[in-house]
DNA sequence: TGTCCACTGGAAGGGAGGGCTT
DNA sequence: AAGCCCTCCCTTCCAGTGGACA
C-alpha cells in the first residue's frame, strides 16, 4: 500500500458515516421537515387513487429547492410502501389490495425530456417490459405514439399518476400539445384513469396554455413558499445527524450554510450542496471536522463549477459570441450593443475560417447566454440611435477566456493562435 | 409631433440527421 | 430504397418599438 497514490486518502478517515447520498437533493428522507402541510394536502387529493378513482389533476408551483419534487416523490414512496404492506394484510372497504395495487406512477423530468414525442414515448415505455415492445426514440408519427401510449395504459384497470416535473420547460419549448392530449386522455380510456401532476418553477407558465388545457390541468393548485433560514437549518440538521458522526459538524457550520442558501431565495437544494461540498473539501484537506472556512470555499467552488460547466457545454458559436464579448471588455469596451457583438463575432469567425451565422441567430444566442447568467443583456433604446440590447459579461473575464481557449473544437476549427486574436482590437 | 435608427422578436420554412414503415 | 415522421439548427422576412432629435 505504501507509495500508492491512494494511500494517503485510504488511510484518512472519511467524515461521512455511511451513505453520502443523504446530502444529495435527490435523497428522500423519512420525514420532510416543514412540508408536512403540503404532504397532507397532496395526500388528501391522491387518496382517491387508492379507492380506485381518478384524483384531480394538480399543479404545483414554487421556486427551485422548495421541496416540490421531494413531496411528490415522498408520496410515491408512501404509496409503494402501502402496496407492499397491503399485500400482507387485508384492508377493509374500498381501500382494498386490488385498488392500491392498481395505482401506478410515471415520473418525467421535462427539463431532460423536452419534446412532445419524448414525453409521450417515455410515459408509454413505463408500461412495457420487453425491449422489443418499446416505442423507438424517433421515427413514429405523433398520432401513433399517442395511440400506443393509450393502448398500453388501458391494457388493464389502473389509476396512472403522471408527474411532469419542470413542466414550464416543456411548455415554453414545445407548446402545450402534449398537455392537450394527456388532459383529455380520460375520455378515450375504458379501463384505466389518468391523473396529472404538473410541477413548475414559474407561476406564469399557465398563461401560455390553451384555456381548456389550463382549466383541466389546474383542478387543484399548490404553491410552495421558499424556506427561511431557520427552516433550512432544521433540514440540514436532520440530514447532518444521519450523515455524520458527532463532532464532525458544528451548529455554526449548519447556520452558515442555511443563511447562505436563504439569501438565494430559500433553496434547500443549494443548502444541501453547500454542506456536501464543504464536507468533501474538509475530507480532501484531511480535517477531522468541517468548519466555516470549508463552507466559504465550497460556495466559491460551486459558483466556479457552475460557470465552468455552463461555458464548457456551450455550442461553438455561442462560445465565440461570449469570447467576442469578453475580448471587447478586455480591450476596454464594456456595455456593447448587439451590432458591436455581432461585428466582433463575425471577425472571429472569419479569422478562424468559420462561416458566421446571421445576426438574427446571434440575437437568440445572446438571449440564451443571458438566460444562463453568463452575460447581462437588457433592451435599451438610444433614441435616434436605435433600440438594441446593452450587453455586459457577468462572469470573470480572465478565467472564462481561459476556459474558452482550452476548448479543443475552437482551436481545431480555428487554426490560428488565439493569443493573436486576443491582441486584436475588436469593433 | 413625426421621423428615424438599430434593432427585437415572431413566423414560416428549409434542410440535415436520426429512425421507422412499406 | 423510397417515403415518411420528428427534432434541431438555422435563414429569411418583416412588423413593431422606445425614445432622442429635428
């Protein structure tokens, strides 16, 4: 073991008691602190399914990290638990084993699956086991996918609860035709019943819906408020007790993580990430416990990683647009207009032997960069000098330029020394 | 008050790419 | 192999716009 690259790390004692996933937002604990009311509200709606009837459709709103998904998945687990228990005991009345057994969940994250086809296909495939019977990931006409989905659901009597997480992403990207079909599916089913739970960060997304869809979908609405710092502290303490041995973590560390996350609209996901990354940093430093220094380091690391990840995964042309903005700023031109950014972008494209996209397309790429938080672009009118966007980078200039310059695809299409471009005054 | 600038952003449509059906 | 479907990325066209300026 001696001399092995891992030996230092193997000999150091991990701070986690066991399962690291306890500090991941996807972990569903036995209790969800400060969400009891919403669990009960949703349970009172979903109980209809256990009686073999269709529960009302539900729309759940709330910002990131307010426990929406956790509450829905918590109930899913409870229903599954009930299924297992009911098979052992005999329940009375309409809560019979058969009804409970017929409840099925289908969870779709619309940020991952964001097309009509993809959503229908994924739901349909939850009801087949054989690979050969799966709906292919492309190729079928929409109508056929829908018919197949219907057949599969209606194969036997059941109550299907379809959960569409991040529903606003689907609607803004692909419109409401999936919701239109799914919300009227019950009139076309003979044996089974379908209930929808839509989860969204954005309260206003229903404005994009057809009025019929809106009313069918929003039979019940739940709005999740953000957590405050005290509530976040409870959540973190709860998880910390499960995740760590005593003396590993202090009250002060938990308070700091909660306070930092509370500043960002009470995001529990953020609080958990902070605690998890702090722990990892402390472990890497071979510390026996976690201190506030680790939390500040974790905060920086998470922020940097977010930017890095966002920049690395940008398509090439978006990278060049961002590069053009950063280079111009480096040359003392802040607050650029769309036209100026486009001129810089075109020059970089020409120099690197690429065909530039049209200005219309670049307008969209600028909007996307703005949405990612990499730049700040707001529409401003300069009177006779026209109306345009005023654009500024909102990431650290030097670091981000380095990340873009590391990109192999830019270098390869480029074929010229980027450092020489760096010297060129743009615009 | 009307003009004009420099865009914005919606709509329509082309074409490539992935894959199914006949 | 030909025909079809869906998605994605992109272009083209164009009506609309906020506000400085004559």
